[in-house]
């Protein structure tokens, strides 16, 4: 049974070109990039070439790129630096729908005595710019708002929000883990102070990320030690993964139009087919401003976990929300924030595509998901009562 993978917001497969680019640095080219000899120097040049490729994708300068271990480290480093370089400021602004890598860190700093503002969202997951403007103050050390939501796919007005922060002299950070490679980002034209990304969301391996820090923004290292990354992130560089991320960045730039057209068409076909075939279901999030690869659908009177388990038996990989909270029995904090009742939030399914998905896979899912939902509802006492009530009303 062939696996059909629609959980690309959790992680992506490593691209063959990325794997091939990495292999020499896992075998023959094993030198330390900080060494003075030629053998290490050629490895150092590979790191700098990867830095240039990453910068090109983001519209940044190579010196503004810091390689990290993951998006979570980048998020932590951005918040740490903003607070450490501005000890007189004691206020953070973020949103109720952020990834745990931001929300849990904000909660930590709140326990240390910082004031944290969590911006709300409406029933489509959209932010209120008036609420945001009112929250900005002279005491605000940092605004951290995700570029695009990992669960429902909403793309937020980051450029405008960064401009509003800059007008107040406030640093602006965005967790762009889900957006890089899907949304056109030009940091030369956006007043974003810092940006985080993770390689495994754009067909690089797990364990490599980036923190962009705009020139002129004061930065204090989160990890201290050696001189690596121009003194901004200690530790011997993870050369094979850095090289792989550089190749992934180059591929992402080449395939972005395909992501925004072909993938979006498959996503729309999948979403519209499910809505037409299954009664009492709805799209979570903002269908007008979202990532081209993501749909999140709530099915009433059925458990999302049960759907996932049955789909897994059919070789279909999907998700009920963030992979970082998959061990929790609580409903998605994102879906609760947009006003979904607990029972509806529990019955939601996130389907996230990539350019590797094929039309036949969508056709197969459109056959299987309605059958799974119908079967699960047939065993649900709540659904049986509702159906009985409908029949009596019709009589």
C-alpha cells in the first residue's frame, strides 16, 4: 500500500537534490569549516555558499543569516536577544494562535515579570489591526507574530504590522516557518527585525534552521562559546545540513510559482470535494488569505483522532493540528481561539500538501474520507439522535 502524505506542515520529505548535495559533507569533505587549512577551507566556502542561497530566497544580505538547529531555537534566540538588549522594556506582544515555540516562551517570560499581550482573532482567524495598534507602547520590547499559521494556514498582514511596530520604534519578529518557500518574502522591502525558519518544512532535513537578524538590530547570542556564525551562535557548524538547507532554499525559489498554482489547485479540489460529499462540515480559517497548500476542515459529531487512525490504516497521513502538540488530548488552541466549540475543534482535520502530491492521490482521498466519516458517524449516539430527529421532522 503506497503512503499518501498530506502532513507537510508537520514535516516534508528531503528532496533528492538536497540529499545529493549533503552526501560529500557526510563522507569525504568532513573538515571543520573553521580550520585554517585548505581541506577545512573548502568546507567553509560551502557554508558561505549555502548562506548566500538562503539570503537570496529571503531578499536578505548573507551577513544577516544565522544558522541554528531549528525554528524553535531561532524563536527563543530572537526573544532572548530582544529582551536582553532592551532591559528597560518589559512588554511582549504576540497572538493566541502562535506555535508553542512562541507561546510557551512568552509564558515563561511572563512568569519572570514581563507583561504579555496575546492578540485575539475573529471567527476566521484574522487579527484586528486596531487591537494591535492599541497594544503597542513605549514599553514594548518585541512583537512576535507568525507569518502564516501552521494549523489553519492563515497568512497575516506581516508587512503592515512590521511597519506599525517600526513607527513606534519596536522590534518585530516573525516565525515564518510555514511561510518560507510558499510565500514571496523580500526582507529588503519589509521592516522585519528578525525572522525564524526551519529547514524540514521546505524539503531539507530536520535539525537545521535559520534566524535572520536585520543589519543594525542589536543582537545578544543565545548560545555562547566559540566564534562561529560571526560570534552570534556558538557551536561547530552542522555543515551537511547547512549545505542541504542552502540547496532547499534554491529549489524553493525555483518552485514557488508551482507551489502557489498547482498545489493550490489540488488543495481547492480536495477541499471542495470534501465539503460537497460530507454533510455538516466546514473550513476552519480564512479561505481568502492562507497558504496555498493548507486546508483545515471540521467535521461535526465525529472525533478527528478517530478519522486519523482510520486514514492511517488506509495509508493516508494527515493531522488534527500541530505535530508539536499531538501528544495532548486537548483540542487545538488555534481552533478554540477562532471560536470553534470543543466538540467541533476535536473533529477537525488538517490536510497540508506539497508539490510532490499527485491528482490521483486527491481522488483517492475524496473516495476514502467520506466513507470514514460516514462509518464513524454511524457509530456515534449523537449523530444517530440527530439523524432520527431529522427523519421525524420530515415525517
